[in-house]
């Protein structure tokens, strides 16, 4: 896991997970994989993973994530591939659950646009 604190990331993969069984029943899911600037012992970037319900409903986490990353509302349709290569900073917080530590993204900090 990346260390806690502010981390620079780049989206390297977006994946349609199809229908996944959840505590709330079957849901269509997508995953976003981000490389951080931190390297593991083998010299590879440490990764952050974020999974979303595959919906762009106005209150959905995916829509909020896209809006935070791009600065634009995605509307009702989005080609997730357009997120590939996007760079921004995130705040990472560690949470331990059932003996495992997870790196959670608690905030997205988009780069300022050039004036």
C-alpha cells in the first residue's frame, strides 16, 4: 500500500468488472487503477485501486470521481478510457479491517489549470 498522506497518481487502467455479487445483491462494477510516485521493493509503482458501481447517476461515486479528476461533469455517458493517463494528487488514509490494511482515497486534488 502507498503511505498515508498526499500522493501523486496517474490512472493506468480502467476495467469493466461486469456484474459482481455484493452485500446489496448483483451490481455492475468498474475498477480504476492508479500508479503512485512511491516505488515498492522491486522498483515498481505502488498502486491504488478504486471500485465503483457502473452508473453515472447524479449521486453516484463514479460521477463524483470523474468530476473531481476532470473538472467536468460527465453527463449521462462516459468512455472510461478517456481517464487513462490523467494525473492528479490524492490524500491517502489507511484503514484496517479484519486484520488487513487498506489505502483509501479520502480526497482528490486536481492540478490548477494554467491561466
